C-alpha cells in the first residue's frame, strides 16, 4: 500500500519505481510496507516524524526523525534538514547531517553536504559528499541528536 500527500499523484509507473528502489533481497532490506511519497511538485517546511518508508522527490526543509523508518531521496528530491533514520538511500540533494542506525547508500549523482554517521555506507561513483563521516560497523551512540546542536555543528563545518 502506498500513501500519498496529493490525491492521484502516484501512477502505477511511480509505484513500480518506488518498489524497485526498495530492492527486496539486497543487503538493505527495506520493508515493503507503506511508502509515503512527496512528489516533485511538493514543498514542505517543518518536522516530519514517520515509522515506515518516506520517498521525497520534492523539496523538504526542517527536521526528519524516525527510529525505524527508511528515507529515499529521489533524483529530483531536495532535503535541507537534519535526518535521523534507520536506512537511507540518497539519489538527490541533501543539505544537513544524516544519522542512520543501519545503512546509508549514496547513489550516482547524489549530493550530501553535511556530516554522516552510519553503521554501513555505500558510495557510488559520481557522488558529491562534503562533510565528516563516521562509519562504524559496531554502531555508535547518538548523543548529539539535538537539532540545535546539529545546526551549530553543521554551520561551523560549512564555514
């Protein structure tokens, strides 16, 4: 089942692409539950909390928080936020810090401007990544999850 913000915004083709991006059976086993889509004509500012899969093809600015959720930033997606997720697949643009308790995939032509913490990291050729990276297969503590601290750290790193 796919939930959407705009009625009728998901065609069968889009549904198939979203399901193909999940790629069941691969190392990143994203659940095939509900997928919430922000289509390319959607712009949102604020805080998003979710527990399943969020696919962003539009623009989002603010903060994303989830313990069990998985984020997909599509090729046309633009996220200006600090992100805390279980897994992330980034194909578009992310400006902010990303903390993933499991895995982050930066796919071809993705841009990540900010710090990254994850248990596992995959970076394809052609990715732009500017920031600090902490990849630890044994995990890490997320003591700096306060968004105000992230913003201060992110501003210092960008200056």
